[in-house]
C-alpha cells in the first residue's frame, strides 16, 4: 500500500497536462512549479481545475486503500506517502508540487468534515489575502493544531509533518511576500488593495 500510495502521488498531473494538451513543459513557465497554482497561471482555468481535482483524488485514493481492502491500518499512515510522491515524483526527476491538494485529498479520505473545515479556511484566506501560498500554509497549519486539540495523535503527527513539508516548499513564496512581489490571484481583498495602491 505504501508503494502504491507513493506511485499514485507521483503522477505529475500538471506536467503531463502541459505536455499533452499544450506541448509546454510547465517547469519552464511561471514559477516553474508543477502544482495547481502555477497550472492555473500558465494554462488557465480548465487545466488548473483538472490538476486540482486530480491531485486531491491522488491523496484520497492512496489513503483509502486500507478501507478498500478492509485493513485496520490508519489511512493517514498510507496517505502520507502520496504527499511525498507528489513532492518528490519518481516520474518527474524527483521534483513536484507543494503537497497541498494531495494532502487535502488524504484528509478527505480520513475525515470529510475536517476536509470541509480546511477547505473553508483556504477559501476565506485566499479571498482575504489573494495569495494561494498564504491560504495553503494557514489551512494545513490550522488543521494540524485542530488535530492536536482533538488529541488524535497519529493525525496530529502526520498533519504536523505535512505542515512542515508545505512550509518548507513555500520558502520562496515567503521571501516574495516580504518584498511585496508575491503573485496574487486576480480577485480578493489583497489583489484589490495592491491594484489600488499601484
């Protein structure tokens, strides 16, 4: 199950969609990242939504394996390897995305209500900041805090680990936020204030 989870997570949806439908290597465009945000930026809404859904599905499928075969293994212990596969893809020279959507998919398999909570935090933060990086980091960090409060220790450890992975993968974004050069989505309060200031 661990191997299957890693291989499912390794599917580089942004890379493959870019090459198949646009004949473009996404690594050479935008931020160079193969995840959802850069796919939206480079290839547009349809491609971005497709990558988002595929990446969420990767996490959900990987984490659902114990449920499918009737095992009592905690789905999180298997699903985490999908996030590692997404971040260090064997099909993409061990490069990858920032593990946000795939981690959300794992959470969907484990606890749909918490998935809705994390998604709501992401959407609200995105609308306020207009920055996917801020919304991603805040969403997964609050999820880890909730897991600790719930005293679900396996969940807390996995969520904290994934939070660290996501934060490390967003180091470049933090630098751009400090310098005021971070990319923004074309909506939300942050985008409005930046345009007004300019």
